[in-house]
C-alpha cells in the first residue's frame, strides 16, 4: 500500500472543502498514528567484530597471537594471487596525487588507507580495514 505524507492529505481535504473542525480532528489523529511509539523503541544494535578462525590440528602455527584482514577475491582465482592484487592496487594508489602525498608503505597501511576503487580494479574486496585477531583450533569438538 502506498504511503502518503500527512500534509498532502491535509491539502487534498482542503481542496475538497471539508469542514475545518473535521479537518483538524482528522489531521491530529493521523499525526498520532504516524508518531513512533517511545515504548516500542528497539535496543541499540549489538556491536560485532570479525575473527578469523584457522584450523591447526597438527599444532604447526606459532603459540603467539596473530592478526590479519578479511578479504574477498573471485571464486575461480587462486588465493596465492591475493598479495599481488593488494600490491597492484597500492602501486596504482601511490601514483595518484593523494598517494604521492601520503603513500602506503606497508600492507596494513594499504588496506586501511587505499580507497576501495583501487582494490575493486584488481578484484579484491576488503571486508575489514582494521586487523582482526586470528584464533586457532585443533578442529575437534570435545566429547565432554
């Protein structure tokens, strides 16, 4: 059903010569219906974070905490090309006027500061601009 502004309804009723007392009551009632209920306010959205969970059943990963970024590349492409794609996007950015003033020198700076259009050209989509914690698991569910 289409929605219409209360003021437009008031104009239509005035054009059709509705009694001013009736017009006022109708507009007041419509304004009450349109107002949001304060009692039904939604609680603020829960803040979420990204985490990368890596399977390490053989215990080959280091014991220290690692951080990384969540990226996307085309499904039919090799994951090994991801760093080259980031490098190409960074090189392209560093040749622009803004890139010459504030060049990205590390992968972290690149992911945080290079605009998305440069990554899009090299078919990389950055999902997290800030590094996220990498957790490791032995890929087993405890029995109890």
